[in-house]
């Protein structure tokens, strides 16, 4: 993972209007219908069951509940999940400063 | 992403079954080493099915050891596995290659020579000339100089106006345009008469040069002199000239037709029978008995040349013989019907004979009947120029 850990886009990137998922490590989650989901910029899979997927990202943990969940494609950056998705919830990392 | 899957499908992928307690760790490690996984399916809490490319599979061994997972191959798919299956069939591949090579090699030869456009000249004569200039069936296409062959044809025959050779695939088409035989031209300086080409009654003589020998209303026979090629002057005496002019005459064309009142007519019953035979060069193999099962039948034969692709003709022909059964039926015409048919037939035949239909001046129909048939004669009276030039031979 050679990506720098950036949470907020820099001024230059803001000015140039570069998409956040490219300039930072913030994940982009796209849900197509109720049965497909694309997650970009994820870190790793914490748990994978047929009914429950737990994915860690740079800003927190993403929980997906559903049935017959499959990972259709898996690369270092992208993850496509198919299956009947019931619920999604997030567990953001709280900055301790 | 989809492209990656497609590439893997071509270059081979396997479906594996991963069994272990730390499957998530296994996936993350794969991820870290940039191994592309797709179609992940958790079947059981400890079992997962994964698709993986064959090149990445070798890296998997280490990861499996690390995560204490067992990896089983379930399915192998893709081109490399398909080829491996055929590795044992060496003869199959050898023959496949042989066929490919032979098609390529054989398509460089001429397997068919078609001669078209000739009406008077028999095709055999032309093919003989072609053979002489080494243009024959079975000759390699490379190195044929069509211009040379064409020149050879033109040199040998005077009655060919134009010849062209077109080679398409293995089929060579020799196109020929026949030259009309030139009428014998008599030059202006030579002396000639005008002579009748047909029998007829003369209606008009216009002599531009020469002395008319016949008069209007005279009956002439074929070959008799109409306008003499000489002039007689008071002082000069007889002087020979090149006769020129036009002689119009009434010419008759007649056609006799006999129509029997009782006729046998063929009527198709609709029963058909096809028989095939294969012809290789001149060797024919019958696939069935040649004799038809019908008592009375028409035979229609047709041949079809076999070809590969669009223009690679093989020297193999399929010969189809079609038998069509018919029945004979007796038809009795009334007198009127028979006459009408006869007149129609006669006129049809006459139309082919008469060169210029506009000049038909009269039309006569003669009928004659017996108990068995009706005889009909149609006569056309046509005005025509019957003069042609003929050299005076002293």
C-alpha cells in the first residue's frame, strides 16, 4: 500500500476539483440497485460470511448485512459485492487528539 | 475490471476451494500481493470458492501455508487447459495442419477453365489453344502470364475479336468475343454487278451506277443479275463500272404447319425422383441406380461444382438427375381450335425468319383440312432490298 494516508484533500486538489476518492484515501461506496455494491479505496476485509461482511477502510469500518453475499471481484483498490443487501452501517474512527 | 476477468478467461483460470479458519486473512494477503480474485463465494463458515488466474495460483502456495488454509482445485478452465487436452491427439493436429497447408497450396492452382462467349467456335478448339500455351487445368496460378496466353489465342484464330482471362480463386474464366465474319468488301475501283439474294418480284430499282437489266414487275430468281456493272455511251462504248444502288422487291416467306386433330399431350403427375452421382474429373460414381422407377418420364440433368469458400472450385462435380413422371393424355381439337393453333405456330416461326417486320405488306393464310389434320400455310409478303454486289469476273 503505497498510498499516502490523507484524510482531507489539499488546496491544490480542491482547486483543480480532483475527485476525493482519487486524491485522498476516503472510500467511495456506490450502490447499484439493492443487489450490487462497489467499494473503492478499502483497506482490508475483516470478516466475510454469507450474511455479513465487515470491511475496514481508512476512515472507519463498514458493515454490510444481507443474504447470499458474494465478492464478485476483488482487487487491491476495488471490491464488488453482490447479493441481497439488507443494511449498511459505519463505525467511524474517532480522532483522538 | 471486466477486462481482467476476460483476459484470465482466455489465458486460463481455476476455481479453487479454500478451507480454513482464517479465510479473511487469506483474502487480505492475496490483496496485498496483488492477486486478483473474483467470484468469491462463502459456502460454509470455513469453506470458500474462489476464481484465480493460473499465473497467480503459484503464489498462492505461500499464502495458504501462512494462513493454514487448504487449497483444492475444483475446476480448470481456459485455453491452456483446452490445448493440454488435445496434446495427446498428435495425429489430429498433424492432419489439421496438413489440410490447412493443402488448401493453401491447392488454391494456387487452376482447377477449372470456363470458356464463355463463344457461339460458333467450339470450346474444345479454344481449350486446345489454351493447352498449347500451357494454360490448362492443374497449372500453378503463379507465373501465368495471361497477356501471353491471350496473344496466343488472338494469333491462332482470326475469328476472335477479343479474349480475356480472368482468374478468380481456382476458377479461370476465358471470355471470348467472336468477330463477325466480314462480308466480302469490294473496293470501289473494282467492277461489280448487283445480284439478287432472293426470289421475288421487283417493285423499285434505284441504280446509282450501272445499267439496270431488269424492269419493275419482273420476276427474278436468286443469283440473277439486277444491275449490270457497265455503262454504254454513245462515244465511249461499253465501259465497266462499280455498280451501286438499291433494288426493292416483293419477297415471300411461307411456313406450313400441320396440326393433327388428335394429339397426345404430356401432363406432369408431380411425381419426382432425384438421383445423384459424384464426378471427379471424368470418373463418375453413381450413388444410386440410374434407371428411374417411372414408366414415362422426363430427365433433367444438372451439375453443380463443389467449391470451398466463395471461389475455390474443386475438380469435383455433383451430378443430379431429376426424373419427372408424366402421363399422356389424348386431346381432341375442334377444327377452329386447330386452325388457331396452327396460325399461331406458323406466325411464330415466320417472325423469326423475317428480318424487318415493318416492311410486311401482305399476309395470307391458306387452310386445308383432312379427317386427321389441318394444314395451314401462312405467307408473308415483304418488301426488301435484295441486291448485293458481286464481282465481275472476266
